[in-house]
């Protein structure tokens, strides 16, 4: 069990949430039929000098919006808790506010309030985000053996930016553009059985989906979508499955949905790739290859899946 | 303008929230008629060795619940974002979880999810809290000249604990018990015109209420309720008005509500004291005395009102 899982187990131990509001899902469902989520970004843990203040503001909204889209919902409102060292760095704050508002506009999120405080340590920003009410709420637990496994966009872009500094990779690392509107459309379509966003890498995240769905998976490594961010990188597989910060959708659907899924993705101008199949046998495997060793994403040496 | 006000102005500048979801109120109103709020506690800023891990867990829920009660609502669900240094201090985490769950039970709040992360700096805990849906939403802005001004409980308890170490003072500093259920009952009663919780001291908070309501106030300093926490303290007024962390309710109501207010408070076994009157003239004054110099609550040298 990872350190984070241990912490969550202790914190939630005495009040286990009722499904489908599980700690395993990207968001929780609350009264009023609203999906809510919270994510923190800390200087030196979730970002460093590779990200400008504006990038941090953008990314905070983007990764939180990704959680809502991954549940098949559209984001609606947010609350910001921001802790900043003193003396206040006005330039940093201005940049952060500019990036934050650019992303709020892009993802259609309102900032309705928050809390600001002094920090004697690193910058810390926590965003709580909520969906518009109503509609299906897609979890990780509905996958069925025989379902096709799909991912949006390309994998490994943030990894290529972080580890190799490729321009397209750095662009995604700094300003990820998760397919939130497509996630909401997929939720509304009734086509998908399980969905989540890829934040910790396909290897970790697919294992979580399979565990929640009580299935296994067989993934075709040569099918994993490669984008320009990986140009010039010799060994791409570890970046594509074992780093994280992809903020793409991982979704499952019966083969009968193939055509409709492709049409829906095309209408959103998002690429969608079938990368394998869910299996009744519970192993989660790459065909003909072992899973590579995990990178320590988020700079956290304790992170394992 | 305080540093916090400057930060809030910059962050909200480009998307001013619609009333009554103002940054000036203890909570914001969101679709579904739910009041939401967020508050952060950081080691070395909002707590130090005076508070055990269990106290921190309790207080995080208590101060957030206080914000919801101050809007005339009952709290319902919460999301926790917790950042902890590594290696993980299991004893601290166990204590925090115990205090957190004791307060969740006491205030009737469900913890439905959250985010945990490594921190290279101090412990930081952010709780987002939401009310049950429906019912009146009481703001700071409805006060009318001629209204009586009331406070619940006693003032200066946390100050006495923090500055003088009195036992009852330390008890309130560590485990505040804001009158959340009474706040919700006051909201539902239709008796009050304006309400907020006292987190930064009567001097600051009353000025905020008066500014929002476009009125002034004349407060009778000898009426400010004194409890056992102040026993043996020679000069109590600064502790009662200029420190903070009272987590009592400050409320206004027309004199015709006096009897009904008293009956409601008695039914909740909470003391309620008339401390003065709102005035058409916009000065906010203590009768026959100047306001004392502000303590720097929350250890924040930048905090002024």
C-alpha cells in the first residue's frame, strides 16, 4: 500500500463514503447530483522552475477540470485556497492570476471564493471544483471483460517535457489541455462503462480501473498513441505508461460502441485510440512485454501503484 | 488594504462573484442552493505546539462548520486536502484523524473525499465544506440602523488561552465549539438581518459587517460577555475585541426580535448578549473608549482590518 493510500485509509477509515463517491474515483457525488473534487499543487512537489506562475495557475484549473470531465461531467464552479510566502511576490501573484483566469475561461469554470493565507514554506494552491448538476456519473468500476480500452490524445507528453525538455512535451507539462468537454459528452452518451483521467500514468491508472472493475486488461504497447512531444526520444514506452501527468481520458466500452465513440471524438477534434481489451482474467498486462519500472512522478519517492 | 485583501482582489478581479456569493461572506452560495466555504490551517501560522494533532483535526472541522452556521445553514459534506512532510509521522496522522472524526461527528459533517500529498514544508490542511441545500442564506449585508447587535457565548477565550494560558482559554483555542446548530436555527427563524462568525475579533469583524451593511455601530464595552477563560486576566477588552478565534456568532436583528431571539438561544443552551446597536452614522465605535490596538492573530503580521 502506498503512503498516500495509507493516509487516505486512516483519514476515511471511520467514515467510509458511500459508492459511487469513492476515494478511488476522480470525483465524489454529493447531494444535488453534483460531482466534486479537490487537488493541491505545492512548489517543489507538483511544480518547479519549469513552470511559470501563469503555468501553475493554468495547470491548477486544468487538472481539476480533468477530474470532473473524467466523471462524464462539465465543471461549473471552484473555490481556491492559496498559501503564499511573505513578503508577497506581486509578480508571481499577477502571473498566477492571469494563468488561472485563462484556464477558468477555457474550461468554463467560475471562481466563487476561497481563502488566502501566509505560508512559512512553499507556495501551496488547492482548488475545489464542482460539476454542473445532473447527468450520468461515470466511475472506474463499470468495466466489463471484452470491453475495448481507449485513450484520448497522445501519451507521454508531460514525461517527454519533464525528462527530455522537448518543446511539445514542455508545452503539455506546463499547459495541459485535458479533453474535458469530450469527457462530459462521453458521459452523456451512455457509451462508456468506465472512465478516469490519466494522472499517474497508464500502468498505475489502468491497474486502478481494473481493480475497481474486477477485471484484467491486455494492452497492445505498439498501439499507444505517440505525439510530436516524443520526437527524438529513443525509448518511449516508459514515458507513455510509467510517468503520469497525461491528463488524457482512459475509457472502456463494449466493441459495439466503437463507431459511435469514434464519431463523438471526431466531432470534438480529439483523437481516440483503441489500445487493448479488458479481460476476465484479472492480470493487467502489456502484450509480449513487462511493464517498465515506474518513474517517480510528482517528485514523490513514495509513489508506487 | 490588507495583504489578504490585495491577494483576493487580484485573484477575483477578473471574475467578480455575483452576490450573495461574495468574498466578504463566510460562505458562497452555489447552484443547488448550497453554501460552500474553504479554510486552510498551516503549521506555524494557524497552529503551533499548543495544539495536539487531534486538536488540529478538530479545529479544522470546527472553524469550517462555523462559516456554514454563520450563514444560517447546517453543514453537510466536506473534502480534505492534506499536505504532510515525509517521512510520515504516523502518530500525528492518527491523532489528526481522531480529532477530525470527533468533530465530523459533533458537527454532523461527512468527509466524502480529498487529496493527500507530500509537503517539503509545514503541515497544511484545507477543508472545503458545504451546507445542506435550501433555506435562507444570511449575509453580512442586511444590517439596518436601529438593529440590536448580539454575540453568542463569551469573547476573548482563545485570546486568553493563547496569550495567558488560562485553562478554559486553552480549551477553546484547541477545541472551539462554534454554535453551528444555533446559527442554522437563527437562519431558519427569519429573525436576523445580518450574521457572521467572529474569527478575526469583534473590532475587525464588526467593521466588515457594518461596511457590508452600510451602517455604523455603537458597542457597549461593559456588555461584552466575559467567561471563565478570562479569570485572573487584568485587561480583558483587547482580548475580547482585537485577537480573534472566538468562533462565536455576531448577529443583528430589529429590537422587536429580542424576545424570540432569547428564547431560541435558550432552547439551544447558548448564551446570547446584546452588545450594542447599529447606527445610521457609519462610524463603528466603542462607547466612551477607543478601540484597542489589534493583536496579530494567526501569527500574521500582515493582518489588519
